[in-house]
C-alpha cells in the first residue's frame, strides 16, 4: 500500500533534512499556537507542539517536528526582533545549552513521538562578534537566534549529540519513526538519481 508522507512544516531546513533520507513527501505547513503552557517543561513542550502539528494537516502519514533551545530551564524560541536576538546570544555566550526536538509521526492508527536532546557549547561572544552575526540577518527565524548550518556555526565550540537535531530534524529518530509508520526508506524502486 502506497502511503503519501506529509511534512507538517514550512521550515526550509526541515525540508532539506527530510530530503536527505531520499523519501518522497509533500509539504503542508500547519497553523497552530506555539505558545508555551504555564509549567510546561521543554520536553513536554516539543512533544505537544510536534504532535499538534501532525493533527493540524491532513494526510496518511504526517511528520511534525519542533525544536527549542534551552538554557537553565528557560526555553528560547525564535526572537521577536534584533534586540531580542542580541539578548539571547548574550545569554548563550560561553555556556552549554540544550537543543531539544520533538518529532511526531501520525498515521490513521497511531501517534509516535521521539524527543531528542543535544548539548551545544558556545564560544564566548564579545559585542563586536554579536553585532557582526546579527548583521548577517540569519538570527530572526531560528530558535535561540542562531543557525548551526549558517555562519552561526562559527559561534559553536562543541556539539555533543545529534548534529541534525540542532539544525531542526534529528535524522536517526525521524528515519526510525517513518520506518515504524510503514514508510520504506530503502525501497528498491525509489529513484535515488537526481
């Protein structure tokens, strides 16, 4: 039985990462409220948001994901403006923070969710470096105000855990959930040539 995979995300990074698995999919960006609930910890938050994304669009197999940056139990989402981005970078400077992602796959019968944690250590940032990075314009639509896959990679001293998780979609866990949902990533009739 051929199943259509739907990526419930408008993120170009998630689209690019999912494409690396060689699976065919369509994109349906969900519209949900991503506000954190009072008392909700980061793991509960990404589990709920990734699951809600799969419920907000139609399809036979739906993949939703959500990623947040966490420092000292505080969730840092996408900054509202450059001042907010600057404050986030100042807080992350010289410290180890966690990137926490929820990945949810919904079929007609099941909802499966995985949560992935990665430790990321920032170098110490001086104001000149922060101003340079903010001037590049890649901060505003990224959790924690930085992009590992962009120039923000130059701010990162070390990563302990999944690299793809920091970009926005942990591939090991995503492939495992898709396999359990009946999406065969190694189908012999899949056209790998591009």
